[in-house]
């Protein structure tokens, strides 16, 4: 399992704590330290949709100029913004053996753990 995010993000901290308390082993990929793999990000956009992967509720999005925000109209433009501003990627994204997850929902993750989907 691989967890993608930003180390100091509160949601990522909660997700990592959940996994550790559940005894789950995972590798952590910090977008700020390790960079953003454009192909991997494109795959997540293909799976979840650009409007889900792009975090338009966060401070990074709110701080972008209006011209940049207005230019985000499709997957390609969203990818461009997320590669340039990794903090605009919704976090965490978990790449599991059988299923991927985006965002942290403890109830959904608990159910996925019980079903063996979170591994």
C-alpha cells in the first residue's frame, strides 16, 4: 500500500494514524519532498475524475489567481495546476493492492478494512 499526500496535512496525519493503529504497513509519498509523478497523477484523475482529485476547497486553491482558476475546465488543465501546485491535490490518495481510495473517511475506511479492501 502507498499513501500519497503532504506530511504536515492534518487529514493525512489522521489517515496515517488510522493505518498505523490498524497495523497496516504502507509507504508514504510526500508530494513536497518526493515530487508529483505526472503519470501517476493522471491515472488517479482517470480513476476518480479531475474534479475529485483537484481540491477546490483548500487554501491553495483559494490563493490561486482568478485567471488560473478560470482556466481549469478539463483534466489536462487540472493536471497542470496540480503538478505546479501539489497542495491542490486532494489528500490522501491511497494506492492499495486491490482498490484505491481518495480522501479520509474513517467509517468508510473501517468498512473497507473489514472487507479486506484496504490493504
